[in-house]
């Protein structure tokens, strides 16, 4: 479920202020082009304001057969051309500003998410993140141009209203009498549009979240025969999405319809007053033509509803994008690790809380350098969380983690990622080719290291069997779950530093391949300390030490043979007696 409540310690007002501040930064990022929109819009407004007066003047001169009529007509044509050209420039700049602002938002949001701790990012589902980065970032990116267009949309009507008062104050007064109704209309539109847009965007994210979850579990759904039920679950929010969409566009359509009625009435009233002025001799025929044109321009205030709606949608979308930008990044120091350190790992009073519940609490652990340590425990005991804080994928909420005596929080980012390697149950590969995927890391591994790591991980045989071997494009090489794990292990082996953490990284391997990987890890891979999040008995049996977690706390740190005497430890692996322990060793 996608949460719509603001984070703890915030209010709706503070969230709105933060989103507005984000839009200000977005506007500054394209300040030059936004200023260009305003300048072109101001020039277009000036041309449109000068055009009715010039039209009226030209008409009077033509009626009088004045010799300056031709020159006046040429000026009128020039003003018309300028208005069209400047309008086109505004449209072009608006599209450019929207595209650049959207790119600016997406780039900074992705950078923030990649710099944050995985546990902080995980509170947003993949579908929700995708929706915020695609649809909502686009709408927020259009807000600066929308604001500029609102200003541009107001310039000409305000100038036209002034011109009405200059030509005949009674025509200006006739138009002003209708402005309170227009103000109430726009105010109601902005308020109701903001509410409906917010609900619509929330349901968008919910629908994307359910679809992403279903795609990720497609095999399980097919195997369980629950395709119809899952389809119904995914599509269930469509009804609410349709309702909110109709409500959103109903608000927009209602505002446009009301303004479409109000503006012609105002124009009619102005023309009626102007007609009486012509009959009384206060204005000329050309002035009446100018009055009709200025009345139409002043009625353009009603068209503000369009860009105002875009600005409302952008401001609401900015809140959702800003929620991603407020995820706290992991900050790094500048400290170096001691040269040739053995990889001694120490956790002092470490505690980690997720959603208010302690996953780890009071963990004190000293792992000598160069040893292989298996972390075991029942599901939910905090094994993966311990692996995350050990290599500083996340920071503990209390306590401290040290590597070779240096607090991890003070270590420079490049040093940390060069010296601490990870392999996961579901590795994410990146790079143009299979070889690039293994070589990618804080430093690009050389080709000989890539092949040696692949051999150690049991991946060399199937990689060389590919059409282009290690040069095979990654997207053209379908891999099984076990093959992906071996490639993930190969990448970790190719970048082995003083600490390597394997988080269930051999779960999809067969027993023979797992033993081969274990032997390579012990004898071929130049890694200092190895922390293995273990679920298999054989993995724990081959480790130098076993860290037994229970309820987020360390219950014991001993060898597997010593712990095997404890029935509680045997129960972790589903064993009720000691038979088979020696064989698994």
C-alpha cells in the first residue's frame, strides 16, 4: 500500500513549503529560458495591446481616405506578424523549459536514491518510485513554464483593461463589474483541482505498485493458478482512478465552461456600453473596433484556468517527487583505512530500528581479520540487516561499526566501496557485455581478474559457451537464477577487498557448485574477512566461526561444532538431533 501521509515530524503545510522550495530550485535551473518566456510573452502582450489601437486608427484613416492609411496598415500587419512569431517562441521555450526541468528533477532524484541507504529507499515500492520519476516528475517539470505562462496570460488582459479605461472609462467599468465573479471562479477551481489531482496521483502510484508486484511474482502467480484473481487485484484501483480522473477533469471542465459563459457576457456588456458611447459621440467607429478587441483581450483572464490547472498539477506532483528527494543520503568522511589491514570487523552496541521496531539491538561482535564467519538465525532474526550495517549499506541507529579500528562512518566513499564487497541473492548486473558486468565496480577490474573470478565462481564455463563469450551483450544473454548468482559472485570476487559480505549469495547453487565456490573463497579469492549470511547447514559447518542471531541479538559466537551441541541451534536448521552434523562438516 502506498502511504500518502507526510513523514513523521512534518505537517501538510511543511510538505507544501518544501515542495514549493523545490519548484523554486527547478525554476532557477532553467532561469535563462524561463526569463526568455517572460520576455517573449511581454513583447507578445505589447504587440497584442498595440494591435487593436492600430486597427482602430487604420480604420478611421481608411474611412477618411487619409494618405497615412497605407503606412498604418503596414504597421498593423507588422504587429500581427510579431504577435504570431512571439507566441511561437513562447510555445517553443515552454516545451524546452519543461523538458529541461523534468530532466533536472529526475537526475537529482535518482542520485539521491542511489546515495541513500537501501532501507530508507525501500519504504517506496518500485512501482511508486517509477510513477513519481516518470509521470509526476513530468508534471512538476512543467510547473515553471506554467507559472511563466500564467504571468504572460495576465499581462495582455490587464493592459487591455487599462486601454478600455483610456478609450472610454465606462467600458472599463463595465468589464470590472464582472471581475469578482471571475475571481471566485478561479479560486474555487484552484482549491478543488488541487484536491482531485492529489487523489488521482495517489491512485496512479497504487496501481503502478500492484502491477510491479505482480510482474515480479509472475511465475508464482502462474504456478498457483491465480492469474484471474491477481488481475482483478491489480485492476481494482482502476475504478477509483476513473472516478478521480472524471472528478479532476469535471472540475477543469466546469471552470472552463463557466468562464466560457462569463467572458462572452462581459464582452457583450462592454460592447453595449461602447455602442452607447458611439451613439453619444464619445468614441469613434475606430475606437469602438478597438474597444471590441480590447474587450476580447481582457476576457483572456478566463483562459488563465488552463495554465493555472497545469501549475496546480505540477505543485501537487512536486510534493510526491520531493518525498524522494528528502530521503537522507549516507554521508561519508575522508578517512583512509590502515594499509594492509586484515579486515578486522567490530560492532559496538549496534542497534537498527525499522518502522519503529528494533531489528538489531545491543549487538557486540568482534570478527578477527582473515576469517570466514557465518551469520545464522531464524527468519527475521536480523541477519541481512547485520550484513548491511557491517559493510555500511546503512547506518545503525545506535552504536558503531569499525573496520580495522576505523569507524565506517568516517571512511571515504571510494575507499569503502573498494575495500568492502557484496554479493546478493538477486544480483543486479550492469554493463554493455557480460565481461563488463563482472568488471564493473568502484574500480574496473582487468580482464585477467574477470576471468579468474568467473572461474572461482563457477561461471567461466557457461560464459565461454555464449555466442561471443565475455563480449556477449548483457541484454542478449538470458541467465538462470543460479547463473546470475554465480556472475554476482564473480563480480564480488573480482573486486575482493579486506571485507566481503555474501548475503545468501549461493542460495540458487547446487551443492557441488557451492562447495566449489567455498573452496575458491577459502583458497583462491584474495579477500580478507568473509561474512556469509547463511541458511544452509553446510555453509555454517565450513565457516571458521558462526554468529548465531536470535530476536535481533547475538546469542552466541562459536564454531559450528560447539554450537551443534545446543538443541536451539540445531532447530535453526530444522534438526532435532546431532545426526549428520559430522558429515555436513
